[in-house]
């Protein structure tokens, strides 16, 4: 069996196993999309915190509660040279969102390690997920 065939088998097995859950997920996001942004249901203080770092134009769009606000999740950090290209992505995504009438904010990050940094240390094989 070729690697491609094996990947296809595994992919199909995952698709079948998750079909019910995926359908439920698609139904939920369909309903959420039909409802539109839910920022009107946030407390004023939460909305203020969420928009405090935005420029005036983005604050106005967010306050209007009509346009989508994309969450940018990134593994970028200054400590790893291999991650340097990711530094500019949030601004590229923000510009594209604005051009489409929405906004985008970095909402958090994911852990990112470099096996070069962890080499020789106990548990370094766990860094290979990044």
C-alpha cells in the first residue's frame, strides 16, 4: 500500500467517524451565521476591553455590530527565527478584513516550540508537534 493510499484510508475513516459531530457543528455555525454578530449581548465593559486596542475605524465597525470580526490565532513569537515570516500575517489579515468591511484581531496564540531550542533536553520529542 502506498503512503497516499494509507493517508486516504485514514482520512476516510476520520471523516466517517466524525460525520455526526461535524453535521451538528455545521448546523450550529449555520444558525450562528444567520443570527449575525452577538456583540450586542456583551456587557459594555467586555466590549470596551475587546476594542480598547483597536484604531478608531475598527472601533466604529465593531460598535455597529453588523460586520464580522475575525479571530487571528497565531503561533508567532519573537524567540524563534523560523517564525519570523508569521510576524506580518496579522496585519495582512486585518487589511483584507477591512477591505471586505469587517475587522480582525489577534485573539490569542498557541504554544510554539523549536526542536533546535529543546534538543538534548528531556521531553524534547514533544516539541515536534509544533
